[in-house]
């Protein structure tokens, strides 16, 4: 008796587990584009919103400098030591590897000795401004997921602007201003991200937090992405559901964290003093040892992978989409207008897959592998869709009540996720009920 009861419970648990495995144990990652589920009609594909993992995007960046001859070393010149601005016997020489400071040293592996860094020419043309634009380009739309971090070796600039582009460098918008004196430099009151809120998170601020001079322990500048996320997801980003909901419904917020290019505008080098010492202009220059940018390829929630091809990042699109950002439907899959995926409803989102064009449907009306039959319909011999009672049409794409007198009335056009199996809320009561029935069954006489 007990063995029989145990086997019955075991069979039930296996059944429950096989259904539960199709529900992500940790929501919010969106790391699967589709999964197979079991319905009364059999095994079908269930599509979900999906996105690539975040990664170090500096690996794929192209850097340009303006003016192009701003890097030191051609011709060779001397500059002052960073720790001692009056020790001015260091040399920058582009023709000697040990003395050269080219732009690629902004992105090399840290931890080498001596430390490596890019360096500009010195401020020898003072009082003419020493302006440098450093442009980072990806030739791909990316979504930032962590703070932008810039490490200076020359002391942090007295004045700097971080800018972004969403159209491959054709237009630019400021991200943040940095200055030792915001009011004097940019006619802005100084603020920090801590002064912002959910309602002002998109405000462009000037901060004085990152603009000290030659302090050896004050080399880093941040653009705080995570602190802005925290306004929606909480201090430790535990409530990502709230953040994803905001990103999904507020285009301006989503665009704020989206870029194709970044530009670092260096406007005045670190002086460490109110005035410039014209007798020692070799003290003043820019030097950057590291830039960190973490993010993910923007694929409009239609891909989990992003590959490099011909030195360009491309989304590995699913959901019958195509393009570098999965921004359009594939040929013959334009049965409805393209739409990005949606984070909502959490945890699986909405895939908004592209469906076949009616004109492309020939003798093979449907294909279960690609789930052409919609709303839980089942493909029969590739020639017709067997629709659930509430749906009709070649691909089960229409509500049957739309053809009935009076239409659908107050009924929702989306009664639930198509093809989904029993939800987790139904599984526990089912398990408890069956366990109780098994326990209550009288023992059989031996």
C-alpha cells in the first residue's frame, strides 16, 4: 500500500516538475527567447521577450581623437611628474615604445608595470584652450547597465562634459557636466545624483564631486547608471520588476540609457590651483589609463546573443526578426507590423513575434516548429491549423466572437497567454488535493 502511494506521489511530482521547469526560477533576466511547453494539444513553442547578457563593451569600441594630433610624443616633449608637478624631466616620445602614450592604452589590460595610459600634449600654447574630444563608437546601439568609469593619471580635469549620441554621432546630447566650479564653468548650480528623484532622473546636472586636481587617490570619474536605476529598483537593485516596468512604458527613460557613441570633451586640465602657472606649463595635460563601459547589445528584446562580424556587433535575432538591432520582420514574416518585445508582464514579457505574411502561405499553411498557428492552435499535417474554441482564421489569429452577432462585447481580446500550460498558482492546490486524495484512500486488504 505504502509503496503504491509513494509511487503515485512520485508520478505526480514528476508531472508537476516537468511543467514547472518551463517557468523561470529567477525572473527578470530575459535570457531565453522560447521554450517548449505541454498543452492539451501536445508540445508547442512558447515565446518570451529576451535580451543578451551585459558585457564589457570596451572590447568592441573604436576611438577617435579631435584634434587628431593631440597625443603627445610627435615631436617628443617633456612633462612634469604626476605626483610632483615640479619634477619636469619625464619624456613622451611616440617613436619609442617605452615612452609612447597612444590612445589604445586607454583600453589595455590594467595591472601592468609601469602603468600604461594615453596622454595629450602639454598646455604649451596657453592661454589658448587645451580642448580634446575623445569619441567612443560602437557602430551599434547598446544599452548601458553599469556606471561609466574613467580613470585619469594626470589629475581629473577642471572642466569636462560627457556626451552621448543615439544616431551614430550625427547629433549629441550632454550626459553630465563636471567642473571644480559649476557656476563659473557652465552657469549651473552644482548637484549630485543623490539630489535627483524618480521624477528628475533625466535631469542633466553639473557635479563638482569628481574635479579635484593632483590628488593621487582621486583619479576616477563616474557617470552613475546604477544610482539612477536605484530610484526604481531600490538601493540594491532588488526590485528589478519596477525598473523593467518603467523602462517598458517610458520611452524617454529607456532612451536615456541607450547609446551608439560616447564623447568625452576635455575642456580644461587639472591645475590644482586658482591660477595657471605660466612658468611651468608642462604641468598641465590630460592622461587617461582606463575607460570602462558595461552594457548589452540592444536587440529590442528579440535576441539573447550578439556576435561580432566584420568588426561590427550584430544581434542574433529570433522571433522571425532581422537587422542589426532585430528592428524589422524577416521576409515573408510581415503578417503584422514589427514591434519590439515587452518586459511586461513579468517574468516572461511579451515576445511580439513576427508572423507569416498571408501572401507567403502556400500549400504548407503552418509549421509547429515556428509556431505559425497562433493562440494555442495546432498544426495538422502542415495544411491547416486546428484552433481552440475561442479562435478562428487561417492561423487562429481571430477571435471567433468577432464574427458572431454583437461582437465580443466586453470580453478581452487577450484572455491569457496563448499556449501556456497551467500557471504556478494552480499547481500547488492541485498537488495538495491529489496528495489528500491518496492519503484518504482506504488500504486494500492483503
